[in-house]
């Protein structure tokens, strides 16, 4: 973690769990690092830029198998998603690396943990710790579900009020510049707001060049959507972490993810899926 990403070794936990568990677990762990003084504020900002990612269950199971009916597509999207987040992490190793910023983490000693900063699991307090862990997990799950429902309602309102088609007309010249049909604009805007609804809309668009559907889904997975952004903001605001590195990181990750997906689709025969 230190040579590649310029963060302490503890950041590996946030990195791995962020990939395995999906949004917004990476941000939750980084926020805990800040609250518990495991990493400095600058190191937490670096971690925040690349450790909050979509999980393999969603990418391979939901998008690959359920939406595209092809596990290969799910594996491709997962690989490019991870490659993109590693690329962003490497670029962010220089985030606030100038001498004016103190990037040294606070020193944490074992006695600090035993004196009330963090509870050690013992048989006597095991029930208390399990209860706190379950409540913490339930709170996070409800938070995620609440944002998904909220943005599903917002998207439905925009569609029924004819605002979404107007937004599609505004963004269609940008997609046309990249040779993408205007049929994708509505699904793309939906995905920028809420990831699940967006990839569902794009995957269901019939096209001979299915690579366009895959690349757009790759971009949206890397970005995560405004819904995930607000989830992260609700988590990081408690630890007073800046949301700016997360936004910059997601914009970079979505671009790199789409680029890597395009290159693999073009140069690897196994993933030549266009009719």
C-alpha cells in the first residue's frame, strides 16, 4: 500500500473490503479510519478516492448474468473496474504530497486501544460487540436501500413529467461526439443519478454493437451515480472528511474503466461480442 498508493498498510483492509462488499463499504471503513485516528486526514482522502467500489456480486451476478445473460461480460466489467480503481489510487498517491501538508499518520499504540478507544472482544462483552456490529450493518443496509428507493422515485417523477426526455436532448450531442446513438441518453442520465436503474436501462437496449452497451455500463459502474455520492457524503460528513477527492476519483475511475473496457473489447477475440 505504501509504495503504490502512499497510504499505510491498514488501507489494504479498506481497499479489499471495498472491492468485495461494494458501495459504500469502502467509504464507511475509511471514515472509521479517520474517526479512530488510524490514518491521517490526507491519507484518508487518498483512500476515499479509490477504495469505494462496486462489488463482484453486483457486477458479475446482476449485470453480467441477469442483465446481459453472459458471465463473460460481468467478469470483463469487474476486471476493468478493479484496474481503473488501482490506476486512480496510483495517481492519488501524490494527492496533497507537497511539503506544506503533513501526511504522517498519528502514532497508534496498543494501550490506546485497551484504554477505551476500541473495545477488544472478550467473552464477557461479546454479546455487546455483536449487537453493535449488527446494528451498524443494519444501519448501512437501510441507508443504501433508502437512497435507491428515493432516487427510483425521483427518476420516475422526471420521466412522467417529461423532464428526463428534455435532459436527454441536452446530453445527446455529447454522446453523438463519441459515436453513440441518442437511444442511450435516457438510460445514461438515469445511471448518472442511480446506478442500478441506469445499467438496467442500458443493458435492455437492443443493439448490434453490444460493446457500446458494455462500455457505457462500465462508465456508470466506475462513477457509481449521485445516489452513491450522497451515501458517501452522509458517511464522511460525520468524520469531517472532504468529499472532493471522492468526486475527482470517481470521475477518473469511470473514464479509465470505460477506456480499459473499450481496449479489451477491441483487442481480445474472446470478448468480441458485436453482431
